[in-house]
């Protein structure tokens, strides 16, 4: 082999490599210059437009407006003007109960703060109830929206000023206001206390303001808090909207709020359909909570008075009697059903298209809400409000608030079950007194006027607990 040819070929290959490296460096240099030039041009353009806008605001309005709109997105709705008033003190509140009980209480406490010209501290949520949910207000509700949307009515702050903290030796007056109280009670008995204490902590807030007999402007504020100010957090809203979209893609759906849960059965004493062992377990739970005063309860007596939630089996009969077919899509809005899937067997066999949030959403999507019962209840709340038909098996706080939202959104169909009448009809049918046709006709006729139609509010003098 010729050595010279090897040398020349080696020099040639090195030349090719060097040429390639020079070309690559040139390309990088050109790319770098282009990037720097683009950044410099855009910087100069922005600076020029900004200065021009300061000197001649209208001159480049046609250019600036589209650019600003693209960069910033759609403008947020304007905030209401701040209400100027002299605050009479600070109101702290600790809401008790589940999500919907606390939600109703927040509406009342905002109204009380407005009536007495107080500064409201963002409410504390119950962490000691049966569910032991560690969620704070900002974990469930959009706190910034809550504060801003009500600023023309009351001043809301996230926390008390430091001078009112226990660290500085200050102790607020702690008290529960009297239940079902009127405007007069708060003006004459509560307001004078702020002159002395400056800060009052309401440590219980459920049903502390009367339903009726309140001035219209305060009732309107209650509604405004409930329907507009209390928005869920963006993460809850996003997942709730996804849940509703999945349901709607499958067709019209009914939301069945099946309140057959352990806490409800234990505290109400309703054990119809339970085994002896289950009844004893529920009784032990009731006795384990000292704040629940009623211990010995006659289950069948309470059921005959219409004070018990329908069992899954009873709910199945009623839905059939009302004419719902096997193809009805039913969303179960509830926590864990007592007795688990075995108590849903009859309902599921009759209505195969039963779904729950746990079956429609991925486990990873629900992971952040696990062990946070109030956040899970918020998803059920959104699905129930959006449903084509809402059927609550018990008229508790969830049922009332969902029905209220559905009335507000145009009196969407809500079946208000007359449980006292229904358990009577169910027993007559099951003992053979009523045939199926007679039973079905009786159920339908007794609910013709209970489908969420407009009606006048019920006011019962000296019985505010029984009012609408």
C-alpha cells in the first residue's frame, strides 16, 4: 500500500471535519444574532409603544388594544365599589357540621356582620365533627372571590390584627348566638357586646338566624352569598365540571341523594332494615358523641313520622312507582353507604345505569380529595345542581341547598319526597293491602305538587324551625 496516499487521504478527512466545524459555528453565530436581534426589536417596540401611550394615549389605541388583549386575556369583571363604614368590631365564626350546614351558616354570618356593621374574619370550618375533615375555608372555597365579591357589603379579612391575638394577651368573648334569632336579637343583645369586647367569637353558627321575618335587603344578601360569593376553589370547580360533562355525555341523568350513611342513621336513630348487630353499632356511635343529646330513640316511631331517610330498597320502590325506567342514568350523590354495596344491590339490579364519582373519575384525580369529606361533598353538590332531576331521600342541609340552587336556576325538577306518606304506602304495599298499580298511582298522585314548582314560603308563627 502507498504510504503517501494514506497521508493524503488522512489530510483530506481532517479538512472535511474542519470545514464542517466552521459551517456549524457559522450557523450557530447566525442563529444567535437572529435571536438577539428579535429580542432587541421587540424590546424597543414595547418601550416605544409604552412611551407613546403615555404621551398620546389615543394615537396607538388600535395597535395596543389587540396586543394587550392577547397578552392579558379577557379582563376580569369589575369589582363592586368598597363600602365605607365605621366597623363596630370584629366577628370570628367557627362553623359546625358538614359542608352544606357550614355553607348555610356562612350565609347567615355574613348577613349578621352586615346588619351590625362588623368586620368579618374568614370563617373557620369544623374539624371535629363525625367526618374529622381537616379542610380550611380556602381549601374548599375561593377565598379571594369571597372577599372581593362582597366588599360593597362588608369588610372581610383573612385573620385578626396582631393586637387581638392571644400572643398579646387578648381573649375574645366566645359564645353561641341563640338559634333562629331575629334582627332585633342581634341589634339589641349582640351589638352592645362589641362596644365592650371588640372581638366576639361565635363558636356555633348553625341555624342562628331566623328564616323569615328578616328585611328584604338582608334576605337578598343571604342569597347573594349563597349563589355568587361562595364559589368552590378552581381545582374543585374543574373536576366538578369534568364530572358533570362525563354524566351529560351519557345522556340525561338523575341525581339521587341517598342519605343512607352511618352518621345519619346513628344520630337519627333510624335503623329500619338494619340487622341487630348493625343497630347496636349505630347506637354505640350515638353514645360516643356527648354533644348529641338524644340517645334513646324509637326507630319505627320516627320512621312513621317521616323523619328517617329512605332505605336504598325503599328508594328503589318509589322511583319505580314514579315511572322511572331501567334505562334511567342515576348518579348516587352521597358518602359511603352504610352496608356498602350489598345495600345497593336491589337498587342496582333495578336500575343498572347507576354511577358514582368514584366510578366516573380516575383514582388519581380523586386522590387529592381523599379523606376530605367536604371537598368530596362539593363534587356531589355540583353534580346534583346540574342534574336533570334531583331526588333527595332526606330533607337535610344538602337537599335544601341543592333545591335552593335549582329553584334559583329556573325551578329545575326536584322531587320533594313526602316520606311520612311514602312509608305508609310502602308498608301497605308490602303487606299485600295495595296492589302495585294502586301503590304506584297513590305515590304519583301524592307528589303531583312536589316537583319543585314555585310556591309561597311557609311561615309558621313561633315555629321558625318548621319554616321554609
